[in-house]
C-alpha cells in the first residue's frame, strides 16, 4: 500500500493566551504584530484569532497589512486548522507577494475556555495542541502581585500539551509593582519577556458586542503606531521571535479554496459579480469567504451601503455580512437609493445572503428606521446578549447579537437566506458552492443587453433580424452624402441639420441635438440627465438600460406582460422614465398623450421613437413645441438604410438638450451624417417615407396572418416594421437559421424567453418562404 507523503512545512509561530478575558491579549498580540512588521524587524507577519471573533482580526489586518484570519475547530473542523494556518501564512497576492515569516495567533477568553460542556473544545489550548505552538501568556497584574505567580503556575501545569514559554505582564502600576511580580515568577522558570505599564493611549474602546471595529475608528492607525512603539520599548521582541522559531514543522498541505469549490463546468467569458457589503456598518467578514467565491468563478466587489448610491453594476449576487447596522441605522435608512437598489435586485431574483447584520438590514426596519424590507420582520435592540456556538441542521456557526426580530422566524423570498447565524464557509464549503452556483445561474439567466439583431445575420441567410428597411440609402440621399466628401477636410457643423430638423417638427433649434445614432443619444442621457430612481419599461430596446449601467446607474426594470400594453398607474415611483413607442421588440404603440402627461416636475420622461416614422401620420409622436421635462429620441437609420452612417437626433426640453450637448464630444456627428439628416427632412423624403409606411403596413398584415397559420401567437396590434411572435418552441430560431433565415432572438430582451422571436417586415414572397421553412 502506497500512502501519500505529507509535506513538512516550517512556520515560526506563537500563541498569545491569557488566564481570562480582559487580560490584554488583543493589545499585546496586535502590538507584537505591528512592532514586528515595522522597522527594524520589517517581518511579514500572518495574524490569526482563535474563535469566531471579527473585530480583533480587523486590528490584526491594520497591524500587518495582511488579512486577519480565524482558527476555530468548532466551525472549521479540527482537520482544517493547520491547513488554514498554513494558507493564511503562505498565501500570496499581488498586494502581498511574500509569504509570512512568522504567525502570531491571538487566543480567546481564558486559555482553556472553549465550548461549554466539551472539556475545552475550540479553546485557545485546543488550537495550541492542534498547531503545536508555543504559548506566551499575557497577564493583567493591576489587581495582584505575588498571586500572579500562583495563577501562571496553575495555567502552565494544567495540560501537558500546552507549553507556556514566556510571560508578558500588562497594566503594571509601577516598576516596584512589576518587580514584585517578577520575583514571584522566578520559581516557575518561565521568562518574563516584558512589562507594559498602564496606558490609556493604547486602550481600545468597547461597545455592546465587544471592541469597536478598527474600520470605525478614524484614529486607529495612529493608536496602532503608538502601540507598536510601546511594545517595542517594553517587550523583548528578539526573544518573542526566538520562542516562535521553536515551533516544530507542520505536516499538512495549505488549505486551498479551489479544492473546496469549483466554477461551472462550462467556462464563461465573464465572472458574475457578488456585491459584498463593507464600510463602517458592515465590518465583519471572514477572509476565506471571498476567496471561496473567487475559486467558484465569481468576482467579489465591495460596496458601502452607507455611502454608495446603488449596488455595483452587473451585480448577480449579494452578500451582507456582520457589523453594526443598529449603530448606523439612521444613516443606512437615509440612503434611500441604495435601499431601493437592493430591494429591486432582490425582487428581480438576485441570490442574497444576510448574516446577522445582513439580516437586520434586510428587515422592514431597525429600531424604527426603514430598511430594505426583503425580510418580513422588524428588528430592535434588546437588553440581552445572545452569544454562543450553534448547530443548525448540521451546519456549525455562532450567534453574537443584542437585537431581536419580530417575528422571530420571519418569512423571506426564496432567493434570500438571512439569519443570525454566522458561518465560516471554510468549514462549510458546500454553502459557498450553493450560493455561487445560484449566482452563476442568475447571471446566465439575465438578458445580454449588448446583443443586437446584426449579431444574428450571417452569410447566406435571409435577414429578418435587422429592422433596417432598405439595404442602403436611396440614390438621391446617396448624392447628398457624396456631395460632402470634398469638404471632409473641414470640421462638421451641425447648425444646418438642427435648423432643418427643427423646421421639420415645428420646434426651435434649441430643442434639437443631432447625435451619432440613437445609441449615442442614450449614452448622453445616461450621463447627463438626473434621476436617482431611473425606470426602464421592458421589453424594449436594451441600449437605454445598458447606457445607464455603463454610467454607474442601476435602473429599475418595469416588465410588461403580454400583450405588453402600458398601464401608467402601475408604474413604480421614478424620476427618470425610459420607454419605447412604438416599442422594439413588441411593436406595441402606447398612448402618446398618457406618456406625455407623465412628464413634469420631479419626473423626466424619455421616449424612444426610433420607429415612429413607420406609424401612419406619426399620430402618437410626442414631439411638440412645448416639451417640458420630456425628451424624444429619433433614429434615421431604420427607414433610410443608414445604419452604417449613424444618424439620429434628440428633440425635447431645451434645458435638457443643453445638458446633453454639454456631455457630447465635439464633432461627434460627421458631415455626411449631417447632410443625410437635412436630406431626410425634404419634401421628397416626406413623400417617400409616407409611401414606405403604406407598403410596410400592407406587408406587416400579411406577415401577421401568415405567422398565425403556424399556430404562433403574434403581438397585435403591431405598429412597427417588425412583429414579435411567440413560437412556443425555444428551438424555432435555431431551426430557421439552419433553413436559411435569420430572426432576432427574444431571450436577450428582459421579460421575454427563447420561444419569442422578432421578425422584420419584408415583401410577401420573403414571408411566404419563411413560413414554408417554419412548417418543415
């Protein structure tokens, strides 16, 4: 039988323990970390904390520049303690390219105090034995002198596997007092490595759950510098290092998150983003949590619920860890845009985990302050501290809070898991896997907003995917475009085009802005038009939402169900509404007057009328002489075969037009495109456009009737040069492609699925060929 040889890894290490809580372990351990990390030693120090503590590792990270980590046999399992120790010490990153040369492990409570009724399981001594580490005992001597020796002697002799190799005396009242203690300790033969006098300058303030997190103390770094100097002045650091170097080699492999979880089998080009709550209100998170997320193929991105206006763009999962939301409840509640962003993401199905503080933030309110409301409960501070290890259906964790929720077992959405239980995911990697799997699934189910009809087109395929009416511009427009070529040495001037478009629509030039197609218009709107709660009505052209996301704004999706007609009374609260009319891809024409009435003080309405010129008489167009708080986007590419030229414009409130113009790059619209805009406003163009509407209407009726014979559900009445059809079969598009026809897939539009397809209106012979191919 061949057994795998386990590696033997050297690691200098020492555990900082104490006879009881409150002896100064955090002060001494953090001070040692800081002092050894600084000159003249300059060591790479790895920091660890025994037990489920979050706050101490925050100070450890500040002291060492490396993540503070925890070692907890109860939550992680005894078999993972040494691998996690080695991982924390040897793990390198771009920010920390060197492995640690020494590990300092801060203990918990008294040296032998662990989980109740378990003979010290998960105690500091338990970790000492698992890691074979020497112990330096920190002892508060402020209330005794010679008796300290009796205490230390009892601790040192209590368990054979625990070796106390040094002592640091804390809170000495005077040199005389310290000398009295040291004389009594001589009989034990354990060296005193240093004496720390009482010093309030290095005192860490406490809170109802313990110490105040380093992230919440602006003066933490200054206090840490003072502590490092105090330790260097009063502790024999060389002897501390020498004791640490006596630790034997460790026979284990470092913990590897990639061995605990795995990304999806099918590799994707993007890693779905998991928004991780941080900042002053959410300071509790185990370092291994994000490492497991990364190993499972996700991208953790930190955000601050106190300060940031919305979740990070493209968020596909939300992790709300521990902290003190009750302390910051008023500020959290005041950030209404962030609360709305999280609520909307959860309503949309985003997988969400809330641990303790995360649970509170997801409740309806905390101490009377409104919160996210994804969990049907209220939370409030209580008089009792709830503290201890828990076993929840085989998952080991711990509770640590003074709040209660009403009801005690609240209801929540199926995509939300929230409780008071803190779990170390290194000890339960299946939880990380499940959460990341859900995040991947959610990300893959979201529409690709950058997918457009031209992607469907291929050589040899009949193009029914792109809504451009003509393969190229008519001859008279080509002549107007070609006439600009001799003057291309001069910069373009949009004055004539603005005037022509304004006269065409009966508005003033100040109400018009030529753009490089509709896509540029949406980009300018996303950057320049204010609104803390943008709403995009779907299904519709995806560029408005994509532009908002690219600008760092998270829109709310108001998704219409078939037959996709708009009920204005059902719209959510918004200060920026974006909607298509007639809408791509549904071809639905909404009540223009109702849309116009939505615009007013406190709400800007943006209407995409790219296909309005396909409507007889353009009777629902909202371009008028008075357009307060209203913008209309037009595109000339569809009717006139100008997709490659990029020609469009915005008409609307002159104050808003000025905002867009201020964001537009100089000369963004070319001279040929400006000439095309002028040509499109001529009488000849008007007559030809009206004739095109007649033909489109006739050919669309034939298309709708023909598709209906296939048993497909076509959205009617249709107003655009295309129709949307439910084929009831997700494989329809692929089969049509094999048979020579390219149609626009529906599943990249929010609110539609793969059985929906959009089909451009073409002459009857093309429609008949399509239907014949669909019947085969």
